[in-house]
C-alpha cells in the first residue's frame, strides 16, 4: 500500500498536532492548515508544510490539495468552546 500525503486541518491544535506527529512517525507525508485561533505554530514541525488559514477558504484548500498532492484529510479544525452568543462564523460548517 502506498502512503499518500495527508492534510491535517487544525494541525496546530492539541489533538491535530499529535496526529501530525503520529503520521510522521509512521512515515506518512503530512501538511497542516490551521488559522491559529487556538493552535500554536511552534507545535508543527518545521519540515511539515504549514498553511495559515481557515478550512472554509475554498481557494486555499484547493491550492493545498494541488500543491501537496493530498490523498486524505484528517479534520481536527473546530472550536471546543462556543459561547452562548456565538458569532455567525461559529455555526459555519460549509467545507
């Protein structure tokens, strides 16, 4: 089985960053997209392609898919804390 590149959304967050490390340990190619609203750039290894942006930015996601020849996506982008009066973007799940 050939190992194709994997895009990890939210890869600078707690769970996503651990997925990135596990994939790398298993010799998978990985790329990360994260808007850094709750994540930290420093947890993504320097040699992993990193894209700062939102997963609902269709042009960005299409560019990443093409540039990195992505074969799978692991989706960890999201907010665990949504205030009672959340802004409209908190309810946007259009990917």
